[in-house]
């Protein structure tokens, strides 16, 4: 069965390791490592029942941050022994890191983490064969979907779907990119790290729509939607005599329009817009647009793009009160006033968004500084010696913040002078606490 899903991967068991507790080997569990179907090494590790897998066995790996549907295949994860309160999944049955107080050798007490879910091939295939509907992608048939925090806090009116010329900002996990990291190490590239903020995705773009006249269009977007820049709507209309017309759906005409109960008059949208009635406007709260206005982006970005003859998309995270992000109760940003922090800038001149790295003229630091917008500053810069070197440095940053009483979600790791690498290295201790 061919599978191109990112959520679930066919893998082969590469290695097994003994786990220790208090210097004694574990009797019931072991650490399992595996390769992707194309042979690339995966960096995730799974704690599995001892001897459930043998070297070379085929299994299916379910990526962290994806959610499980309530079906028979996942029953033991959603409700172990029939008890949902024993589940080690996150909100919406999200797959998260699980901490085990076992170590990889008998001399240390460093914990190990099981990240993702691994299932024997036959269990997955038997479930698929039992289904009546055999259509759709593998993740759809298995009931796997991406976790996204609902846009509840200050989500106003949408202008449309997320623009097709933009990509959604969701960095791949570094454990999926061991081969790519090895290439960066071999080439001697400089990498930088910035702190990953735990909030909601935000984008503002400024793009030419009339090349001849040099006119630009500005937009503000959440992860899934483009927002209306003016968050107001007509709640009522008042005619010259003071009669109030309210929003109404005519069952008889099967039309939405406006109705005055006293006069029993119905008017369509077209009729009321062509009348001399006064609209009663009501303002809607939209955090994404409000923060764009707070930093004067709606005014500044078009002028900036016109001045330099460029087309840009600003990428950021909105954080603070009411913005739960991953939903982690330890989120250090959750109690701050709502604010915007930029983490990237894209070039739109080719028609599709392309990330600008730190070596480009209009990079994150320059654009954010020019526009007066907070941005994620570099917390580490180095030439990595290995994949493990990057993970070690990530863990050092997590420890430094934790020593100050702050748990951070992770760091973003990028090559400084090119786009060879852009991944997230997650703080497993943070994820395991959800």
C-alpha cells in the first residue's frame, strides 16, 4: 500500500535498546528506533512492550501533534482498560510526548521520552480491511487529523480562505529531518536557533495586484482564513421615519434580507443597499486585525513595500491572554497581554511565498526593526558537528529557561544563510506536561 501521508508513516524497526531503572534492566519495556519506508533514519524513539517488535519488522508510526479518532484501532490509547481518565493523550486525543523514568544505561537517571505511536503492521491492516469504506487517504481511513487550537479568542469576520500563494507555517519536526540535517553538517552551514512561541499563527501580506499602476493589496490572515480588514457589520437599518429593519430570513421567498415587524415590510439586501436607510454598524473583535493595527502594519507595510519595490508576507505568532496555542497549562506566554511576535518574512515577487533567510537583504531582523515590530531573536548561532549536537544545544536552551522558571515549547532551527533547513526542535519535557 503506497502512502504519502505525513500523519502516518510505514516504518521498519532498526534498533532496540534495553532500558534501566535504578541500575536494573526493565522487564516489560524497551526502546525502539526505526527507519522510514524510503530507508531514511527517523529520530523519534518509542517505548514499546518488550519483544513486541523484532529488528526488520514493519510497523506504522503515527506522528506527534496529530489526533486520534475514537475507533477500535485506537481504543487502548483513548481509554486504556476502558477508562478514558487513564489516557496519556492530549486535548482532542492529540499524540504527545510521554516521559518514562527509565534511562538508557545503568549509571544515569536521565529520563527517556516516547514520542508518537507505533503499531504493528497487522493491527493496522486488519483494521483497514474491516472498514466498509476503502476510499480516501490512509490518515482519513484511520481517523488521523492535525491538531489545531480552535480560533475562539477574538476571531471575527473572514474575507475568505487562506490565500493559495501562501504556505501554512508549520515547521517539520527535526526528528523527521535527520538526513537533511546530516547534509547541513557535511556542508558546514551555520545554523541559528530562536525560541518557538506558543500561540496562534498570524500572517500579513502586501502583494501587487496591478503591475502597471503599482497598486498593492494588503491582507491579514489567521492559520486558516483571511480576515476582513474592517471588522464591522450592519446589525440594523433605520429608514427616514425611524423604523428599524432587522436581519431576517423569508421562508416564503427563501431569501435573506431585512424586515420591519410593525409595518410587516421585507426588503432584500439589494433593495436595502440601494435605499437611503441608515446602517447601524456594529464592531466585531478580531485579535488578528487588532494586533495588525496595534503595530500600524496595515498602514506601514504597503508604504514599506512601495518604497523598496518589494512584495512581502510577514509571518508571526500572536500570544498572550486568551490565546491558548497548544493548550499547555504551562505556556509561559498565556498570561501576557496580547501581542505579536514575528518569526519570518517571505518574498512574494515570484507569485508564491518563498522564505527569506538571514542572509537576504530584507530578512526578519531588518524588516521587523524597520517596521517596529517585536521578533524572535537569535538565542544560539553555531556550525553543528552532528545531529546530536543540535539536539544537545536545544536541550541546553530548554534547561537555561527552566532554571529561570520558564518552560518553553521548543526552538526553531534554521540555516542562517540559505534555506536548506527550517525545522522545530521540541521541548519534550514541555509536551509531556500537557
